[in-house]
C-alpha cells in the first residue's frame, strides 16, 4: 500500500505532534508499505524568523527534509518531499492520504480520489490554529478520523459522518524508562517543558518555580523546549534547547517532579514520558492529562491555579514517601497503558481496515 502523510513545514526540533507522525510512518514502512511525507511550506510561515527570499527558504527546507529530523530516528525508507500547496499537482497518487493537522485538513479533503482514501489524524482541539467554528467544520469532512484521546473522540464524533477511532499515543520504553531509581533522586529537582504557545501554560509554570525557589533555596529546575532560552528566565533554571530523545530521558531521570501547567492539549506527551521515567507528576486537570493520569497516579490541579500547583509540588518535596509511591504508581500505569507497539499496531490496522460508515 502507498501511504501519504501531509504535514506542515519540516522542523529540526522535537515536537510531540511530529514525533507521532514519524512513529506511525516508521510503523507503516516496517509493515512493507511505501510511505511518503509531503511537507507543506507556506511563504508566511516557513523560517519566518529569517530574512531570506522564499526560494532560499525552500532550498533550506529541501535540505532539511532530505537529511531527515536530527531528533527522531525516521526510517530512511520513508520518502520526504517539499510542496508549497496541497493540491493534485503536488501530492502524488496513493492508496491513502493522511491530514495531520487542522490547517492541512481542508487541502487534503479537496484532493482527488487518485490521491487515496482520506484520513484526518487529530492530535488536539486546535483552536489556536483557527476559530472554533472553522475547526468543527473540518470534523465534518468525509474523511476517516483518528484521534489520540477519548475526550477528542467525544468532541469530534457529533460532527463526523464516519466512525472516529481512538489510538492513544504510545511511548518508546527503550528510550523512556527509569535509569535512576526514584528513591535516589534529589527531592528538590523539578523538570518542565517550555513553549511560547499560550496553551502550554509555561508562564504559569515559571511563576510556580520562582515561588518554590523562594521557599526552598536549594531547588533546582531543568526546562527544555523548542524555542531558544527565554531572556527573562532566571539564571538558576537550566535550559536545554531542542533536546534529543535521549537528552529528554536524562532530564526526566534527573528530576523527582515533573510540572505540566498546560491549559489546552490533546495529549501532553511529555507528562507521560516523565512518568515513564519515574517522575511524580504535578499537572493541570485538563482532559488530555486525564487520558493517562488520575488522582491515584498524579497530583491534578485546576488550570491556571498557580497556588495549587505550588502546593502540590511542595507536598512532593516535603513528603518523600508519598512522592516515591506516587511516582511508582504513575510509572506502572503508563508503562502498561501507553505501549508504543500497541499504538503503532492499532494505527496501522486503522489505516488498512475497510471503511465503516456510521
């Protein structure tokens, strides 16, 4: 079978959404399918921080696509091509074509039948990409829907003419696992992802860390992210820019607590990875978090509740026994629930199955 993924601009930094696309591209390729990724590059988006002609930016994009992502082991058999629009002239013929984000759905929906059976891979409620009303219209497109969380399935299903399939994100336990026993970790070490998207809530998380530092002068924090280190970030907070998977695993294993202050995410992957590596999780109580965390495996706090997040972190710092117990329960749960191979198998089966209209 020939399978096409339509994704946005190539990036050379870690991204949870791109990671899942690459993981499933690898899984399909391993099955024997011919897989191709079409990177849609937009003039106003591609390398927008650089003052270069668009033709120059496209040349750089082609070089990046040709080399493949540095931060993820994408199978070299997976072909990669740069396109400037999603159209019949740019996307090749295939058996299946998959939109991977809300702003690729309309273009894929308009492709001719020769481009393949149409799928829409939904990883979040992307109201930061387009207005809610426009987003909901994409859910009504006659495309097979695959979502990463049950709460998204419940949200998308009323608009979809087809059955909505839930394939939970899987985690590679060969990379993300406990290498430093939870009992041996520095109780004052906290890790957190930083992102400049408002929906990630990173500004709330930094406020929490600063308040904790006043209470516990020995506190250490290690942030990682795809934006450059924020100029306003206090010097005492370590920062890793564009961490590779192995670097992420090391950061998680150095921390006792992982802080996830997200305001809106389909499936906050880093929280699950941190739990897999033995961190006790403190997170906002959003639907995406509840896909793999509950009151028995994490400390959940209302969105934007900075004081609540601080208190939860303090509890874990001060009660070593409780922190260790919570971390072990969380690790046990995600290790069973978020098996990468199970998710990959389910995604492949979903792509290869016969259509079943509602």
